[in-house]
C-alpha cells in the first residue's frame, strides 16, 4: 500500500514542481527586464526566499550576496539551494553593509513581513550606488485571494503579510529620495487553476506598466548617495542643504537632517 501511495503521489509532485518552476520563470523574466543586470556588478538580494533569486543574478555573472530573515539559518539556505555565496541573516531594517556597497539591491518579497517597510527601503537606498528593485505582492492583483497569492509566491499560508499597491511603493521610495523615473510591471495574472490548463494566456498579457499581476516589480535609480556620519551628497539633484532630509532610520541613526 505504501508503495502504491508513493507511485500515486509522484505525478502530483512533479506537476507541482513544474508549476512552481513556471511561476518562478515569470518572476525571473520581469526581474531581468526591469533590472538588466550586467556582468561584474555587485548585487545584494534581500528576501525571505533570497536563495531562490540569487541564481537569477549569478547566471548573469554578477557578484552576488544574499540577506535572509533572522528566522532563517544561512548555512541551511546555502545547503538547500546549493549556493556558495555570502549569505547573512537579520532584519531588513538594519542591513550590515557599507554605504554605496552594491550596484543593485533587489528587495524581493520582504516588505510584506518587515516591521517597518519604509525603513527597509531606506536601508536598501543607503547601501546602493546604482539601482533598486522592489518585488512585492500586489494588493490589486486579479490572480485571486490573498491566501491563494501567498501560495502562488511561496509564502507560508499561516504567515501574516501585508500587500502593497504600485503607487504605495512609489510613494515610499519618493519620500526617501525624491521624485524618480520608475520602471514597473507585473506578472502572474490568473488563479492557479488556469495554469493547470494553459500557460499561454499568461504570456499573452503584457507585463510592462500592467498593475494587475500578483507579483509586481518596480525599479528606480539611486541618483545621490548617503555617507555615514556626513550629510547626504546633494550635487546630483542640486537641492539646497536646508531643504534636504535624509532617509528616515537609515545609517543606523548616524545621519542627521542636512543643514543642521
């Protein structure tokens, strides 16, 4: 009986694995299009499932590091994902990296569970000298309920999360570094049952500037940088020092409002 049960389960397991791979491939397509990583760039992937996304950038010959939640063991993640990269654990609101250390910082499926999402974005800005990618669950998705979206994108069904809109993420970033030219899009438009029948519908829907997918992504350049202890560098924006405010909560409390 046990052998029969195992034989019966195998096709379902393969189908589930194939489905997960397809969903991940759609996320991968969106990330690569929006980020356009270049060989040799230093990339940090911040996320509960950072191990899954590290391969996207490693395949593009980037120098990759990862940061997972404090609930995870980096060594276990490395072993499970079969990756040998610099992988650290902690809270996304307090990243243990230097200012301007990375060309790309990808914050993926992280703000949903962060204690302070805006501070997490500010930390990503602090350590980045190029561009930020934020991947998140879209509150205006037509893919189904929050529960079904969590299952689609790898969150535990019991995990408490918050959803965001594209405008909310834009507003969060703008409040930290000012107005930006945002690039954004989304993928995964349908409930899971649709993908059991066909994936062609998914690929017919354009993902750039589409606000309805379950997984949304947004990129923006970091046009000025922060320096620890010192005031922000203002030359790129030509903003007067007495009007510029530093990223709230960034730099571990060492920055002050410019002009003071």
